[in-house]
């Protein structure tokens, strides 16, 4: 499916080849490459943060295209899934 707004949240069943059935959501179109100047990447933080993560070997997987950098929507969604924080149950106190 072609999505005009890659940065919006979609129901999981509207994303082609969605591998995020556990979460039930996907932010990035899994069939798209996002160059570093794509506004949709702002959801992850400023360009400088992504560049810093790349230089330290952290953050989402990326693809080198000559001197340019791109991110696979699938890799971005998978990385975001690993960032999910589950709050402690309400019955437990710290």
C-alpha cells in the first residue's frame, strides 16, 4: 500500500507485510527507505541524534548508499519495538 504520510500511525492490518503483530502498530511504512532528510524520521529525534547513534554503533540499523544514509521502514519498526518499556504493575510499589 502506498502511504502519503509515512510519519502517521496506522492500524497494523493496513501495513503490507507487517511483522509487528505483537504490538499491533507500525509507525513507518515497512516497504519504504527513509533518507536522513525525511521528515518522518523526526519521530526518532533530531538528525544530530541519529548521526551520533550511527557513529557509536547504536540506534536502528541503517543502509549506506554511497555518501548517503537510509533507514528501512521495517528496521525502524523493529528497533522501535525493542524500545518498548512495560510499566510495573499498579499493585507493586517501588
